[in-house]
C-alpha cells in the first residue's frame, strides 16, 4: 500500500474506519475482477479517494452499493463489506494508468534492477498491459484516460526544461490536471454534475500536494543518488514548498464547502484533516499521538500487556491464556521463517500491527495487542478549529464533541 493519506483507526472512529476499509478493499477487488490478480499490487490509499467521493455524493444511502467479500489474509481472514460500482471501477482504472506511467518512468531512469535490460523489458510489458487495462476500465465508466496519459507525457518534457527560476507550479501542473479530471468525473458517476467544478478544484490541489510531498520526502535520497528532484531543480526552498502546501490545503477546504454531499463525513475527514497530517508528516512538524510507549516506554511488571516482539515465556502466568499453575491452552504451533515473513508483511500493509485491538504474532502466533490499542486518551488534534464547516460534528475521531 502507498499514498499520502494514511489515516489512523483511532482518529477515524469505528464507523468511518469500516467505511474506509470498504473502499480500500473495494478498490483492490475491482482491480482483481476487471484486470487480473496481479493488478492488485497497484492498490493505493490515494486511489480510494475517488471511490469515497463517488459514494459521498450518491443519492442513495451510504453503503447501499456494497457487497460482502469473502475472507482475505490481509484483513485477518475476515469477511468485509466492500464498495462496488462506478466509483471503485474508476479508482481502479486511474490507479492502473498512473502505476503504468510510474513504472515507465522508473525504467527510463534505470532505477535499481530496472537498469538491467531483461528486467526493464519485462517491466515495460507490465506497464503497457496496465495502461491498456486502465484505458478499458475508464471507458467502461465513461472516463477518457487519455487526459492522464497526456499529463504523464507532458510531465517528462516539462521536467527536461525545468531549471533554476522555473516556477514550481509549472512542474506540478500535469499532475494537477490529471487528478482534477479524475475527481471531477466522480460527480458525473454520482449524478451530481454541479459538483464537477468544485471537485475538479479539489483534485487539482490534491495533485499539487501529492507532487509536492513526494518531492519533499524524496529530496535527501534524490540528492544522494544524483536523481532529478523538482525542489532542487527549480531552486525552491522547503519554506516556499510548505507555503504552497498550506495554500493547497486551504483551497481544498474551501472547494469542499462548495460541493453537495449526501454524506460527506469520510471525504471531509480524509481531505480536510488527514491531508493536513500528511503535510505535517512530510515536513516533519508533527507525528502520530497514538504511540505512548515511544514517549514513556513500555509498561513494566509481571502484569504488563505483552506487545509485539515480547518473547514467549511458558512460565509466565499471563502470556497466552495458560493457567498460572500449569495446564490450560497450549501455545499454537509457530510459523516457519518464510511463512512468518509473509504474515508480517500482511500485518504491516493492513496497519493491523499498529491499529488492531488484537492480532496474531507472525511467527509465534501468540495473541498480541496492537501498538495503538488501549490508547483511550485521544489528543483531539484531529478536531483542531475546523474552518471549513459550521460545526465539526462530522469528526467521529474522538469524544470531544467539538
């Protein structure tokens, strides 16, 4: 999984977390259904915003366009109500086209293993297949993916000509154009053509942020590798990049106020609050407040909860539910090294390692508490003086009722 909007379950609340997972799994399953199993690797957190916006505008009740999906290893072999329909299919098509472009870009740059000719050839074939699949998927929901392909092609030329003094927004324009078109089409799918203009503005500014934050986060690595970076190439300072990011955040909030939603709570929280956290995270100004152990250390003593990484002690009376005087349930059979690695990847990709109340240790298979479980005191920073709505009752992330 990748993307700049990565919400925490404790800030979303139970209801919005269920909705968010429905869209994430809906995107993943739409990719598999329409484009094959391998296409699921392009599932990303930002792509599901298209599905979220489509459902938020729909005249029907939220959750009406859902189905129950079967168990999946990435969600602990549990069933899940997942989003389906035009929003999920559009999100899948856009994700494929943009992933295709990203792979081609890495091939052109000769990054890592892609510098080897056989690997590069295979990557080009995969990218071409994803591009064709995305075009078919876009056509199925009335979206012309040519605008995305054109934006990617123009990006290459703009970067080649950019230098000191080139406005940074000139470099981000193709990304802005692509995301504006995708966000605006959600209004068409939802039957709310009046929302096309404000959502195009939301998409344009979101694309600007995505480009900016990617440049900010990659700048040190790009400098070390001698790779092209928009901030370095144009001579833009981080202070100026932060100013542009803050302006984009403000513009998104204003544009959201001009759009009409049936139920816009999740869209609002992701695009107004979580996006702010993404900017702070990229510029290193804040961090998640749901990790008390990082600041104060793990609880000590014989009755302390056993978190990830705690070795199993067969004589410990409170590990694994065994009776303190012997007997009781025996610990389950441990996984092998490679099976444990696969389980660990699944836990990380689905955030269960951090946000699940309880999960199964990848190797030991013992029950563990999520790193953020039990942090009942929300810092309420997600409800900071919201200037884009009359009352912030749409935030279900804490009980402050602000």
